[in-house]
C-alpha cells in the first residue's frame, strides 16, 4: 500500500511538472476582426515559429423596412484556419501563411410593400415580386499576412 501511494504521488508530481513545462509553449487567443470573433490554439516552436489553429464566427441578421421596401438579410461568417507565423527578427513582427476553410454565406431578400403607378399601369407588390440575393464564397482560400504579436517566449498575459 505504501509503495502504491508513493508511486501515485510521484506520477502526480511529474504530471504537474510536465504540464507546466508544456504549457509554456502553448496559448489560447480570443480575437475580434473581419472574420468575426475567433478563438485560436497556438503552439510555439523554438521561439521563431508559431502554429495557430482556430475558428471564427459572426452571425448577423437585419430585418427592416421603409415606406417602399421590406428588407431581410443574413450574414453568417464561419471559418476554420490553420496558420503558421514566422518571427524573422526575433521581435514581435511576424509573417504568416496558411489556409482558411470558409463556411461563410450571405442572403438577402427585398420585398416591395406598396403599389407603383407608371403612366396608366399599376404594379402591385405581388406583380413586382421579390429580389433575392445570395453570396457564395470559395470553400478554401490561402492566407497570407503580416503583424505584430507574441512569439510565446515571454510568460504572462499579453495583448
């Protein structure tokens, strides 16, 4: 019983030590940008290279009307990215390259709400019908970028 307790305590201490060392090369990032709100897992390799995997989401809807038309629009941004950051000068400046999987979509419908008279002809909303628009994005896209940030060689919280 005594040997089992010592073994379990030894493994627990080693696990804590290993987790702490490995945690120094990992980070989690929360961002807001043109792709929406994103969360990324980051892994640092030798201080000059970071690898990031994350996803971004931004759902937006707009429903409105004025005296002529009723509008309904949906923009759903959802993307998954795998990106590598290279810090060529050992500072916060980096160059990025990777790939993004786009699951983005946008749709809009415009419906007339009044009758229009042109000359002697009347055009009711039923005769005019709806205008529907749908935007499709390529499923995958390359990613290239530049920026300033942490190469995870420093400890603590950074912005």
